[in-house]
C-alpha cells in the first residue's frame, strides 16, 4: 500500500505528469526535459528527484549528464500505471504539445534520442514513418 501512495503523490503535480509523458518515449537527459518544459534546470531536477524517490523513474550518469528513464515500465503495477497514463494523456492538449516539441527536438538532432519512437519505453513498436502526424 505504501508503494501505491508514493506513486500517486508523485503524480499529484502537473510538471511531474509532463515529465512522465516525455519519458514514455524513452530515456532523456535533464536538458532535454528542460527544453520541452521550458523550465529551469533546478526546477526540472527537483521534480525528477521526486519521481526517482517515488520509484517511478531511474537515473544514470554519463560524464556530466544525468539521464532518466521509467523504472520497470514493463512489469507489474508500474506497467499498468504507465499504460493508464499513456491512455489518459491522449486528450490532454499540454501533453500533446510537449510530445510534439520533443519530436521536433529529436528531428532537429538537438535531443538525446536519436529517432522518434513513440512509447518505446513502454513497449511501443510503431515505426518512425508510421507515427508521423
């Protein structure tokens, strides 16, 4: 029960919901998330720390950069939670705009991700060509 409480506390913030929306598409650097959210690095890092402490995201360091990804997105409760969020996000205008901004950053080569792979973190298999809208 404590685990679920931590997840839902982490979801109780718009910025953290926006960050999870981005991480559904794969691992990202703090600077990528900062770019899409148009937020300061300390603000984004604080929200990422909260998500990490809740158990929803993991991080790894590569030189001076820290990369974040969903924690165990294909197993158990987290799988169902991320699938629910993916579905719930479909009709949210801000989240769709964030997704579009991330896609544009990837297409321009200014993002950690090398190519646009929708929902790759949660098992999406659409090709880059088929997903362009």
